[in-house]
């Protein structure tokens, strides 16, 4: 079953169970998926849908850090619950240890010499690690290794 179909099915279940919180999160997600579908002018593949979900999670994580600055604990808790709800539709996160192992292999193969080599390294790392890896974490780790 396609990811978008699963989300719609879960939305229907949330309606039947009168789970207002999950229903509102899934409605926001469905709306974001619909906008992406309109922008791309075709049905979304699972990878494209995952990219939309990742963007939604990232937006919420950014909001959490802002709310924490102003001690808005209730909003932070709600955003964490939303992230938990959205994360069900994403593959399991790749650990930092696993990312480092992959980067070791890539660095041995490509032998980078400067920051100019970051692009090819990032391209190779994202293709090998797939959708389960956090791009900003990969970028941070690559940058640290290249500046040593």
C-alpha cells in the first residue's frame, strides 16, 4: 500500500475513534502532501511523500527550539507529540555511529583533500544511507572531517 494511502486510511481510523489530536496532525500532513502533488503535477511516490513528512518534522523541531527559548512547555509537548505521530510514516533513523562507518568508507574511496570535495561526499553519503539518515547530521560530520 502506498504511503499516501496509508495516511488516508489512518486518518479515517482517527475519525472513527474520535482521536482529534492525531486527526488534526494527519489533516495537516494530507494538506502538505496535496500541495506537493499540485506543485509537482503528478501523484507522489513514497520517496516524495517521505520528503514532505521529513520537512514537516523538521519544521516542528525548529519550532520546538524557538518555544523552548520562551519556556512555552505546553506548545513544546504538543509539537513533540506531533513529531511522534509523523515519525510513524518515516523509516527508522540511521544512528550517528552507522553514519560515521559509512563516511569512513566513503572517505577511504574518494580521498578528499578540501572543502571543495564536500559535494561529491554528500551525494555519495545520501545515496548510500537513504531516507533514514538526517541530512544535517551528515553535513555536520562531513564538515568536521574536512576541516581537520
